[in-house]
C-alpha cells in the first residue's frame, strides 16, 4: 500500500489527526521516536485501519507517495528543529514538511527559508480544536508556499471541521509564517474571551451570591442567543459538574490559578512591537499572571480591605446587563484581534484576508461562535474595514448595549470585583470613539523633559518649546 501522508509524533494530537486523515480516505503512516508509543497506537486506536507505523525516518519516506507529505506533531520550540534535523537527510527536493504545533511564527519563517534553500517545501499550520477537534474536525490555518498548500489541500479540506453551510474550516493564510501568526492571534482572542466570561461569572457569583448550578442555567440560556459559542456552551457544562468526592460543584474546588502555554503572551508582545492596541487580550494575559500569585493574594486578602462585593440592585437586571456587556466586550475583543491581523499583514507581507479567517473560525476551533458568521459578513461587505466597530451592524450592537456594559463595570468597581478585561474593553471603546485624547499633554511632557518635539493642530510642521 502507498501511503498519502506521514504523521511524526503519535501523542494524542498526532494520533487523533492520523485517525481523522485515515477515516477521510487517506492511508497514513506514522512514526515516533518512542517505539513503544508507536506500537501502542498501531495496536490500539489504529488497529484494523489503513495505518502503518515506520521504524525509522528512512522507512517512513520509503512508504510515502512522492512528493512526500510529512506532518510533524511535536512540541513547539527546539523539538521542531530536532524533528526537522532527524527527517531532513531522508527528504528529496519537492517534499513537504508540515509543522502542526503552536510554533512562534518567526521560527516558522526561519525554517521555511532554510528548507526552501535546499529545495524542500514547508508549511506552518495552526490547528485548533483540541483533542476532539483533531479527531473529528479542527479549524486549520496553513501558511507557507502556495504550491505546498495546493498539494495538501485535498487532505486538509477533508479532515477540517465543516461550518453550518458545509464549508470546510481551512484556507490558505499566506506565505512563510502566516498560518502560525493567525493561530497565535486566534489564541490571543481565546484568552480575551475566556477572561471576559470568567469576570462575568465572578460578578454574578460574588455580587449576587448565585451558586454554580444557577450560573450554569444562565450560561445555558445565553447559549441559545447571540452569545452562542463553544466557550459559552462549555462554561455551562463546567459550572454544572459536581465533584464525585465532595459533592460540591467541581468549579468550587478547582484552585484559582490559570496556567498558560505562551501564545496569548506572544500575541501581546507582538502587538506592542507592531503598535496595535489590544487591551482586552493584554488584560487576559495579566489576569492569568495575577492568578498565579496565589500565595501573595492569600496574604494580601488578610490585610487589604475593600467594599462588600454584594450588589444592592435588582438581581435579574444585573444578569441581563451582564449578558449584554459580555456580548459588547466580545465584539470589542474581536475588533482588537482583527485590527492586529490587519497591521501584521502589512508588516510581514502576508496578504491576510479577514473574511477568510473569520470563515474558517466558524467551526472546529475553540473560539467558534455565531458571532464569526457576522464578522465574515462584515468583511465581505467591506474588505478594507479598518475596525469592526465601524461596521454598521456591529456599531449598533455595541452602542445599544453600552449602558448595560457601563452598569456591569460600575457594579464590579463598586463591589471591589476585578474586571480587568471588561473594563479594558470599555476603555478601548471609549478611547477609539474619542476625537481628542489627552495625548497632547503627554507630548508636551515629552518635549519638556526630552525635547522630543510635537506637532500642532493649527499648522503643519514639527515644533519644540523652551519650557
């Protein structure tokens, strides 16, 4: 049997993608540097399927169609370079290596250029959807040589998640590191989305004293409206889960420290490099960093005092306001993420297409949501749209909810409940809609202490004052 693609790295993600590929009609050969893992895969989930395992890179290449297509599913960083070095002596010109991990996009650019110089082709692709997405259909964001994408497209289209209109959630993102860049921003938006949800949960739990089961019912109801999304859906399920050992809601016995693997931080760091304002995503990264200071927070809670978190107004009204505030803040967060993509596309010459990105995020990925269909439509109406908030539909959606949004942020502030992302989103909205910001004073200060000059509103030129 001639195999259509090789999968290197047969951990959970690699194994599930291999099974997905085989189920969709493409025989797969796997390889892992740990023979026991390869054997467990072959004798376990792959048993009886059109799947084989190679014992060496040379054997792997001998079993593959030419040009060879080899998907690497190994941890980001040094392991990717090690895998390339391990496979490279056995490649032939025209062969395609694919990195399906969460690699830093500039590493992907370096690897692409290095391999291209030897006649090989390289794809860096984001794969979103977790273990189940890998098995049943992820959102896939490939970047690299367009001819390499074309050689892979039949397989990737077959295994990708399908949106409600039947379209596969995969498309060519652009050259070099474009695919991994888009995945990085996807993860940044995911950070922001999760932090916004967590803050709403915190406000309703502490402000209204609602139990996890009651909150689960609220999120379940919200998932039937404009907030319908994977993250809202699983929030309801997480809140409904009861711990078998204690009989308490499981969420109440989970330690309040949120870990991170770095992609959200990368998004913030790169946005600062490009001069892109993404305060919601930044706040989400900071929220996780603060959560990690558990021992310090515990000590501080014994000595630092604040107001009572209990909300004094009507409970039902605050729940309704929270729903509207969450939707408005989500729109603002997506506006920031797509604004970053627009700037990056120019900076790195990626040629990113916002409508296509929104289209492939509609299913399979972690941030999949009904909202993405509306975002896709907005960019189809105006491909040069500079900010989602300027689209008429989204402008109306946010403006009609801003009173509720302000009510929620005010309630959080008055109750001493941290709302880093909710308030950052609102501040971004207010700053973006303000014609004259106080940056004139900042420029005056900079010129005072550093002779950094300034421009004037009444005539052209650059000026300096002897203060």
